[in-house]
C-alpha cells in the first residue's frame, strides 16, 4: 500500500482486481502501479542494492502480495528463486506476462492468511495498491486523512493459503515480503516456525497492527528489527532494535507519518546477517542506507 482511502462501497470482506470493477478504473489503476513500481528511473538499481544482503544468490524468497512484480524482478536479478503470491486477477495476468519464460519464478493466484479457505477481495478500482482482504482495515484506514476519498467495492472470492502450507510445499524461504493491506497479522498467524528474515508493512495511523505483528513474531522466537519509510529504502534506525525498542518506535510515530516496512531477522537463524548489518551501520545515522 501507499496512498489514499475511505468508505467501503457494498462490500462485506476485502480484496482486489475484480471483473466487476469498471474497466477504465482498473486500467488506470494498473498504469499507476506500473509507473510507480517499474517506471521511476533509478528505483530498480536502488532495490537491487538494498535487497542484496537480504536475498542471497541461489536462495528462495516469498513475495506475498506480489502486485506487479517489482520485488520479484529484483530478487531474480540477485539470483534467487521467487514464489510470487497475488490474489488480484489483473495483477496475476501482469505477473504471468512478466515471468512467463522464467522458470525461477512461480506465480500463485492465491491470498495468504491465518488459515486455508476462501475470502472475498475488496477492490479500489483506481488504486490496486490498496486492495485488501480485511474489511475492518478498509473501514479504519478509510477514516484517516491519507485515504480520504478512496472507495472499495466487493471483488471476486479468492482461495486462501498459509505461510505454513507454502513452506511445506515449496521449501523454507530466506526472505519473505508481506504487503497485504491490513492482513499482515493474519499472515504471520499462519506461520508456525520462524524464517530467517521477513518484512511487513506498517501504517503510522494504525500502530496497533504493527505492534501486534511484532508481538506475534516474538512468540516464534527472538527477533531484531529495522524500518524503512515509504519506498525510500533507507534505514530509519542506525542499527537493528530489539522487539521492545521497535515497539516504542512504532508507538511514537505521529499518525501522519505515512507507511513503510518493518524488517525482522530471527536471531538464531540470521546471526551472520545481523552481524553484517551492525558492522555496516558503524558510523551511519538514521536515514542512511547501510
């Protein structure tokens, strides 16, 4: 997610990219996403540099909420295999076109949650970035200034799997990106054991969601954390923080601080990676890439 939101137009759950969304609105939404994630000069090179320490060559990465595939593309450039999971039909078609000849990418037309089953997408036709499976999230963010004017409508029903099931079928990933518009906690609830590293989106206007995600991760094992705001790919903390310190940071955010991603490393699984982060952070202040 990044911009806008408001009331839910005739929906009782959450989602994206439905066939009943106006065709023009969907086309505008897709063009917007393609420009933001693929069209801005220099962004891909920054992403490659940023993810180099997170996604190892020959490793496996899960792109949960793959959208239009910019992270998947970058991880393939780094030499990793990628599982790209995306419930929005329009985005699924884009992913299929982008990676049709790439045997290192598996595209799954699924949502991910706390349990296997089926759920309804809520779609904002002009802004595919805020499609969601959480009606509660849509109502809450719709009341915040940053999402004023965004409308959601009921989309298609989609199959839902869990991280546990994906790992059982495809292997344990080196990195998992979770960008699912309010369903982050549910995705983590479907994870039964820790992975080496992952990220989940935070929204400053709804700090309780990020706090709950940190709490959930700590039940799986001790983690350390760092955050980036928006799509800037620059760390906001000079070194990784323990859970309590990161929770204090989240709670201190002003509601208008926007959104970003919190990165978490499982201490027992990622000691070498954490040591490298600390080493590279020596002498670097908040807001510096390390």
